[in-house]
C-alpha cells in the first residue's frame, strides 16, 4: 500500500488504522462471492385480493410458540375499511422500497467487478511497429492501484452483498406481513358472511 495523501479539502481525516493496512487481518467474508444469497425482490400484487374472497389456509409456523386457551367471549369488532386503507398504504410504500432496492441491487451486481479499480489498466496507445512500418495499438499496463483495488473489493463486495441480503430479506418479511393483513381481512369478512341466526326449532 502507498502512504496516505493529505487532502486540502479534508480538514478532519480519519485516523489511520492501528498497525497499518499491511498488518490488518482480512474479514471473515474476504474474497467470498455471496451474490447467490442476494434475493431478487418484486411485488406480487398490483391490487390486494378482495376481502370478499374466501381465505386460504396458512401453514402453521413450527417455530412459533403455542398459544394457550383463550377466552372466546366478547364482541368481535373490526373496521375493514380502515384495514383496507392501511393495507394499500403499506403496499404502496413497499412497492417504492422494492423498486429502490432493485435499482441498488442491479447497480452493485453490474459494477462490483470493476468499481473499486480492480483490473484497471493504463490507457493504451499507438506505437510504431518496425515490422509493419506502421502504427499498432498497444494495450496499457496494469494500473498501480489495481492490486490494492482487488484487495479492497475482496472485503467490500461480500459486505455489500450481505447488506443487500439483509435489506432484501426485510422487504420479503414486510411482504409476508401485508399478506397476513389481507388474510386477516378475509377471515373477518368470511366470519361475518357465515354469521346467521340458526333455523328455529321444528314445531312439536
């Protein structure tokens, strides 16, 4: 590594790492390709399903704690209009978040192999070729910072991919939450449709 260059524009530079870069230990993910873990997110719903649709059975979560007996007595009250408004609002915000996430994910994946200067070369030039008595193109040599860029990328690329994994997974969980809101509305509406007075007893 080269010695740091003091910039006239940075009056409060960060202190140098203790021991210097040459003695620092690589991170646990150094050199790993974690791109396979990064999810591609999309919003499945344009409009959420109607509450008037019958609810589908949701598989039980084996990791959740079992609930004890609850008292079924008491009134059942729900404002389906407010629930629908909230659901659509969250869905709209989630759609915008997914669009931004996909924009960042696509940019990271498209530039991660060169953005830190890894593989950089000096600009090529035309040189005189005695064999042909003419000009021929000569590729530039490796840039002096290419090796340092590759070492930096070996730590930064996995860090970026782990950050994308965390954000993408959070958005997926948010999508599951929206689906549960919709399912709850369908369950309440289904319950309301099925609530009726029993037939009177037969005359004796």
